[in-house]
C-alpha cells in the first residue's frame, strides 16, 4: 500500500509541475483512429502505438486522450504482474473524490483486518478496489512496454495482465512501445492482445513551435523563429524522426546566436550558410552518424571515398551523409573544425573563437587583415582584385623570406605548386620544389628556422595549419612530400643547434642542483622531462660530465645514477637514444679509470654510484666480442 500511495504522490506532483504542450495535428492517422477507438465500449482489443525513438509517441497520445479520460501507467521497471496491478491502482486513485477515497480505504481496511495490514499484499488491495471503484469508463494507457523487466523473460504474463483489462474488465487499452526494437519478439504474441497498430509520425511543425517556447532568451528565441524555415529544410533532408534530436538542434542554434557578434549577424547570406551547415552536422553528430574523427576529417575522408570507385559496395558513411543534404556544404569550412569540435562534441560555445574564424571567411574577409596564403586559397570565392593583391603579397613574402611559421610556409608552398600545375607560375614542379627547399635552407642558415619541440608532441603540422588542410593535388603530392621532408630535417638541425645550451644546463644542474637532474633527463610521471628522450648527452664530453657530477654534493650523486638508469629503461638505447650508446661506453671507461686511481673508501664510494646500465651494456657487448 505504501508503494501505491508513493505513486499517487509522485503522480500528483508530476501533474502539478508539468505543462505539456499540444503539438499533435487533428488530422493524423493516430488522431483519427483514437477518436474512433475512444468512443467504443468494451472493444475487446487493445491498440498498439509504435514509432521510431523520439517521435513523441507518449506526448501525442496524452494530448489526444486527456488525463480526465485516461489512466496512465508506465511499465518502466515493473518486474511482477502484481506490480502492474499496483500501478493501475495508483493511477486510478487520484481520480476519486475525497468521500470515495475514504470509502475505498475503509473497505480495504475491513478486507485486510486492521490498519497495519495495509502494508501487506497488493492483491487484496487490488481486489477490493477493483470490485468497488474501477470501472471501464476511461482508457488505460500503458507506456514503455519494452522497458518492463517482465518483457525479458515473462512476455506472456505481461501481455496477459494487459489483456485482463481488455477481455475481463471491458477497458479500452492503449499500449505504447518502440516496436522496431521488439518487432520480432512481439510478432507471435500481439495478435492475441492487439487488434490494431498505429505507427506514429512526428509532428514537426507543431513540435518546433513547442520547442521555441522553451528558449529562455528572447533574443535567441526571435533569432531561431526567423530561421525556422531554414532549420526545417535541413531537418527534412536529414531523414531523422526523433524530436529529441530536433529539440537539441534548436537549442544549439539558440546558443550559437548568443555568441555571435553584431557585425556578423548583419550578413543574411552568411547566417543562412552557417545555420544550414551547423544544423546538418549537429543532427548527424546527435544521431550518432558522425564521430569526432569523422567530423574532423570530413574532407579527407570524402576525397578517399570518391577515389574508391572500384568498391561501390563498400559502406561509405560520409558520402551517405553528404548525399542527404542538398542545401548544406557538409565538407565546407564556414565554421572551423575547432569550432565544430568545441560546440558539437564538447558543448562549449566560444564567442571569440567564432568571431576570429568568421572574420577570415569570404563573407567578412578584409585583404589587409588576412594572411596572403588564405586569400589565394579562397581564389574561387573572392573578387579578382583581392586575389591579385593576395598573390602579389604572397610572392613578396616568399622573396623576402618573411614567413617563418612552418604551417604558414607549407600553405604557401602548396599553393605555389598548385599555381605551377595550373600554369599561373611558369616553371616546372621540380623547379618550384627546389625554390621551396632553398627557402628552408635560407631560414636555417640565418637561424630563423623554428626547431622541433624538445618534448614529444602529436603534431598535425604536415596535415593542416590554421584550420585548413594544405591544397595538394595528386600531381603535386610527391613534390609537397619532398618539401615536408626537407622541413622536417631542417627543424631537426635547428633543434640540434640548441643542444649546446641544453648541455650547459645539464652540467649546471649536476654541479648545483642534482635534485632536478632526474626530472630533466629521465621520464617521470611529473615534471617537464624536457630532455628525457632527446639524444643530447653524447654532446657532452664524458670528462666534463663526470667532473660536474662529482663536483656536486655527495648527497646528490645517487640522483644522477638513478637518472641515468631510468633514462635508458624500456630499450631506449635501441630507439630514441641509440646515438648515446658509444658515449655511455666511454663514460663507463672513464669512470673505471677514476676508480682505479682511488683507494679505500674513495674508490668504494665511486663503485657504489656506478649506474646499472653499465653492466647491461657489458652483457649486450659480450656476444659481439666472442
């Protein structure tokens, strides 16, 4: 009984707090059939309401059959037949007036013996109430059929309990479920219970109006309202039916509006382009069709799918998505990948990030404020005068070696190869490749080449820069690859040019701060470990290394020992630090020589700080000596 009363209280609270919006059309198949069914007396069959996930099945049914004419029961989580009857009873109790309620409880009390028995068997409560009050003057609505625990292993009992109200009590019964998920299981059983099945279709226009009222910000609400037709156009192309997804998309567009600058909102064409692009991708992400990787590599994957013409039977997820949206440039870049990842994946809407990107799109670009390579890249979107100015400025940058940012240089190199291929620059691909590698050599010679980072980092430097992939055709690809390889070698040389200063810092730490040496030259779970994987020790003479090591406080000597052993763990001498092997052998030889010169505790002290890696080196070298 306590469970029943709890359900009553929850139901009353829910009824008071909820304000369900009407968006069902009176001319739908669902509305027409339920209007007919609701006027039947003891029809002898139940009606099954099905439809895809998220189309608003429950909402539509509850709007067509108001609470005053129905008993609503959710089967979610119910795991016994008695639980179903309990739930029906809980749904019926709120419809009683006060005198009926008191009368019913009195009858129940008599049947159960005393007031304490009210916590007992639900069946007794059910029988008394059923006999006295429950009449088939309303429609029972059972929701979430497939979510009842009984569906997993007691399907017949579940449907039997529902059928009891149809055959033995004369009720009109409506059952709502996601039929597609349980169609095979339901096929053999539903003929005994259900006389008619209605497939619910989403009521998009009415739902849209309802979702608009949920937008709290008036400015955002007005913005979305004015773009309703644009959003509905994209939605119709998506082939989606889930109103839950539509609601999320509407809310996301509202959030996007709130981070837009006024200067961008004034351009209607740009806004329409942005909305169509954003909505299409938002729908596909929320539907689970676009993962983070697919989203961020759209253009690359689309090109690969288009080139894979010999495998027409292969699944091409991106091509299928693109084919649906005739009004949205799915592989476009009106919004950057960074913005898409931030908004659609992470749920973070950054106003400054959006503004900075939109300012350099064709709708808002100002030649004087835009990198020349970006102007040239947009040659098919901008006016000729702007393009000519961009080409001229890019050539000037190239001649003066003005660009040192590697990603920017690679865009320039790729575009110059494109212009060679298209006859804009009158020389061969090989000649252009030589000009670009000469540019790199000049940066290196003048010490303006940015070095590789000391620490390992996952760089997409040779794939994209500034939110744009490099313009590289199949003809230009081998030449661009050669330029990238030359850049990589030059960056490595620039890094190695910094080794002397880093070596000097290592010697300083050995002398003055041996507590830091461990984190500097060996990998740990904390600290920067800047030189842990950099082959730099072989640039320090072994005598200088030992002098610095042994000149520091003896209390810190073992820190260096542990740092060396940790540095070469996990086969690093055969991988990143292979060039340090000869240096390490020389270090052991020099250390042994110094031990031989000492006696007593001085010699013993040096022996005790010899790194274990020395003995491992001897084991490795021994087979070669044999």
